[in-house]
C-alpha cells in the first residue's frame, strides 16, 4: 500500500545526476533557428524603409507613407495566418514537423522580396515571411517545453526570445553594410540550416505517447536525456497525464482548468503587443530620425539591438532563480518609467527661452547647446531602458508561460489561438502607429504605451501564477484545484514534488 503514496514525479538522486543535456541543447538549438529567422524578418523594414521611401529609390518600388505602413504591418497579418495554421498543424502533424513546414513560406517570401520588381512582390514577400513567423511562434515554445525537464525548462524556455533577439541584432548589423535585396537572401540561410538539423532531431515524447508509440517515445526520451537516464518515471508521468485527458467540449471550456490558463495566455500576449514593442522594433530607425538623436538612426538601432540581446541573456540566467513574477514586475516598471520619459520629452510643450541678447549671450548659447546635446541622448537611453525592460520579462516570459500554463490536452490549438490574437493586435497597432505619428507626433503613441504598462503591472499581480520549478502536470493541477500545485493520485495523502 505504501506504493500508493509514492509521488508521481519524484526522481531519485542518481537519476538526476545521470541526466545528460547535451543532446537536449542540440535539439533546442535546431528548433530556435526558426526564432532567429522570426526576429530577423520581423524588423526587416527598419533599415529598408529609409531606402525604399527615399527619392533615389527605384520608381517601381518607391513607397509612399500609406504603402510604407502596409510594408511594416502586413507581416503581422501573415503571422496571424501562420498562427491559425499552427493551430491545425501542431496537433495534426506534430510540433517538429510544423516548425519544419515554416521553411516553405519563409523561403518563398525572401525570394519574392529579394527579386521584387513591383510593390505586390514586396508586400507578398513580407506576408509570407510573416506566415512563417506565426508558425514558429506557435510551435517552437511548445516543442521546447515538451522535450525539456523542469530543471532547465525555464532557461530553455527563454531561448526562443534570445535567438529572436539575436536575429534582430543580426539584421540591424547587416543593414549597416549589406544592400536590402541581399538582406533578404541572407534570411534564407538560417531557415535551410534549421530544416537540415531538425531532420535528425526526435519528435516530442509527449506527442509520440499520445499516438500510442511507446517504444518511439522511450527512444526519443532516452536520446534527449542520455543513455544512463531512467526514463520509466518520466514516461509514466507523461502517460498518466495523457490518460487523464479527454477531448474538450464547449461546455468544458467554461470550467476553470481550461478557461483560466487560456485567458491568462491570451491576456499576456495581448498586453505584450499593446506595450508597443512591435512598432518600436519595426520602425526603430524612422523613430530615431524623428527624435533628433545626435547619432545616425541606423547606429542607434544597432545599439538598441545589442542592449536587447544583453537583457534577454540576463533574463535567462534569472528565470529559474528570481521567478517569473518578480521578473515581470521589474519588466513592467522599467517599461513604464521609460515610456513615461519618452512621452514627456516628445510632448510639444515649449521650453523657457534663453535670452541670447544679454551681455552673457555666449554663455547662454553654450548652455543651450549643451542642453540640446544632452537631451538628444534621452530618447536613445529611454528606448534602451524600454527594450531592456521588455526583454527581461514580458518578452521571454510571455512565451515561456504560454507553453507552461496552457492545458496539455489543448496546448497545440490554444497556443495557435494566442499567437493569432497577438499578431492581429500587432498588425492593428503597427499600422495605426504611423498614422498616429503623422497626425500627433510620437507623444500620443508613447502615452498609450505608458498606460498599458500600468495594466501589465496589475495583470501580473492579480492573474499570473508563479510556475518556477513546477512540472507541466503540477501546473495543470493548480488550475484544476485553484489552490495547490501538488498532484493527488487516487489517495488523500499528498506529497509535494
């Protein structure tokens, strides 16, 4: 009878010491190349728009303000379509194959952009690369969460964001020296490498068990954990989770175990986009041009990209130490303070004039020049703080929590829904951003982003659970009971993992 009290997910010390993560890291690296390409393609307009809107641009490809808005925002429409496609593909062909399938629209999109001779090819290419981005955003975090064990899932769960940021920085850096058509050609390289590597990677053991392929699941898990790992405990835990799952009906969606994590995930993705991160990244160079920063906008963009990469690396190291909620609080506060600063400095309130006709006019001129020089760096510094704050919390943790809290039985479909909501919001905001800036300047968008950051703080305080060092099954049990992460297995005795 004592075996009934044995906790489902307890591991012995020897099994933990015998886990080898090298192959797991290789599988994660292979998958997140898709996120590298996503980050690269998302911000493609930043260095390209100034060239396509200049008087020297090819007349067939020259963009007016409305066409430039579409070039920047249509990517998000494609990402929404890709998210919808991933809703079907994740459960139909599996996470790994969905990631590999994203290479088709990605390669086609870059080919259209690189060889564009008219605006339709430019916009069509942007849409297709967006489709690929939406597919990877919905599939890769889920794949990583299902092949990782809980000791490293927090750090590995931030890898999609890290590689997306690295892809963004690569685009900004290449944009300094590479012509815009060759930027599109370069985007095909990580896509091809991703497909080649993923051919040799295993499918998710959870997916294989759900298909009844126990031997393949055991082989995949042993490949991921190392030859000396005892796979039986983890496989039994996964199988128990699968056995207790049923198909979701509309009536069941009204129960807390399903609607609470889905609403939390959708709410996080909505707020993540409403902070303004997508239009800021997409239009980074044009924004700096309007902000009168003393450095050239293209160098400002590269600096911000480097800061963003550093901050995501910091977040990855703290993910399983400080906890998700603490990082989200820090992230929200940094974004609030920086967006509030940007709001104030972008307001057109006149400053007190310096009397340059007074006897000390030379001193007045020098003082005014020094003030202008100092103030010219405030937009750059504030934007760096905003990006740092976002990349520490609301960037990587939103992706990670989406893969952790969504119900196991509906994770594929629900993650696709979250990505779709996210990118529809991003499209509307990215398209409206240019119109708001043309009509009111940067003040109104920054003010809106400041208000959203306050809602981010409140949402984190009220709605988001702490999932640090919790297994997927324990997190699901939290939403089932509403009060505890501990798994009960057919007995009133409870043993915490």
